[in-house]
């Protein structure tokens, strides 16, 4: 029998709902992004995010059902992101999901947002099966995860300071490119020379797969400030390309080491930064010679969406991971 999951996502600045069949087939994927409201502040303003989620969540859910040509009766369970994320933002999704679960008398499935990002690959690659290694790099997280099974995850490495996407956003801001910065740096870097400036590639210690991006971020900011002080014009495209090259070098190196350590032949990438063209190309090139295949979702499933939450929710539901109505948002939920 087929299982239909309604997924709800509101952890940051996207209000999203989706219906997914059997954890793999996306029937609808509605994303209401708040980027335009946060843009002028150069980042997400939590209070605005919460208000916008409240305004939009009901219509986003209605639209997701409509697009899937379904009613609430057809849904087997409601999956919702309960962490990590902004507490006020998470609470809107969690409260809506609890209200639906209570009113419809349907199971409530709590989903970890990072597991959601990983699970976007199940929808994008319907033959993908664990085990594999996944690099999750987004605005809030940078993790290397061993996906042992659909609901079993082991963190092999994580950032000790900034997330990769956070570094992209910061560098875009100092280059005056706008928000969110990742796609803008990606685009500008295409016109630059990645070897023009040597920015640091940080390794915490040789046995650790952890990341640190604060050093490269500071090095780029210092480079720009020094040039400003000397009244020198910088080549923004070269800065963008050289910064991006430094970040993607480290992301690839550590992830490939993790895959070799775990003896897996598939690397998945996920999260907003997985949309980065240089990361996709580099990882694919480096893995080719090692006989490792690299997969990633289309850009719309890399950044925040609810289809990934419904995919993760399907496997959690099949595993019996259901919550009671006392479910709360957990802003710093570990993976
Ligand atoms: O997954 P996501 O939508 O939100 C979080 O869970 O954080 O990721 C958003 C992040 C932002 O930092 C954005 O700049 C980055 O992903 N991003 C990119 C690209 N597209 C989005 N970073 C680098 N290159 C891209 N093409
Ligand atoms: Zn995310």
C-alpha cells in the first residue's frame, strides 16, 4: 500500500509544504521564500521570519495538497521539522503540524532538518540506498555524515565555527554582492581565476575530518581591507573564485577521506551549498579516478524545502518514530 506524507518546513526563512509518495516521489513542493523581506538587512531577521511563517503557512499547506491533487484524508502522516533552526520559526511549523495531527487524528512525525537535507537525495535519485557518505553544507550547517541506514546516521566531521554557506554569505556581503551570497559568489567566480590569490585551507588536525571556515573568511576580509587601505582596486571575480576554490578544496578533501574510511562507493552532497557549481564539478572530478560516484539533488531540493522533510519523514514513520502532541521545537537539535 502506498504511503503519503505531508511535510512541513519552517526552520529558517522558507515556509514550505510538500506531499511525497513512498519517500521518493514528490507530488507537490511548495516553497514560499522570504528572501525579499530579509535582503535589506543582509541576513535573516528571526522576528520577521516568524511573522511571515504565521502569515503563509496555512495557504502553503493548502497549495501543497491542491498541487498533489489530494485532501487531508489521503495523507497518512504529517512530518515536520522540529530542529535545528530558529526557535520562533520552528514553532510555527511544529504548532501547525500538531494542530493538524490532533484535528485529523493522524500520526505526527518529528524530522531533523539536517536529516531532511540528506534525504533530498532519496527523491532525486530513486535507486539510492544506504550506506553512503553525505556532505551536508548549508547556511547553518556543515557536516560529513555516514548514512548507515535510512534512519541511522553517524557524524564523521563537522564545522568547529562557521558553516560553509555562512562564509559564502559573509564574503558576498564584503564584496557588495547582496544576499543570499552563495549563488552570487558562484556566478561571479566563473569570471575569475581560482589560483589568483592563495587563501588558507585549514585542517584542524590530521586525524580529524572537522572543518573550520573562520580562517579563510578572515583572510578574504583582510585581503579586501588591505587593498582598500592602499587605495588599490581589487578584482572581485578573482577574490570570489579564489575564496570558493579554498572552501570547496577542503569540503571535497574531507568528504572523500570519509568515503575512503567507510569504504563506500557513493558520495551524496546536500544543503544549499550543494547547489555550488564548483563544488559539484570538483567533487565529481576528484571522485572519478577513485571509482566513487557523486550525486546531488537539483538546486531546488538543495536549499530549504519540505519535500526533503517528507522524504525523511517517510523513513522515520516506517521506523515507528512518531511524536506525541507535547512535541517542542529544539533549536540546537543534534543530528
Ligand atoms: O540549505 P539552506 O537553504 O538553508 C540552511 O539550512 O541553512 O542553505 C542556504 C545557504 C546560504 O548560505 C546560501 O548562500 C548557500 O546555501 N548557497 C550557496 C549556493 N546556493 C545557496 N552557496 C554556494 N553556492 C551556491 N550556488
Ligand atoms: Zn537547511
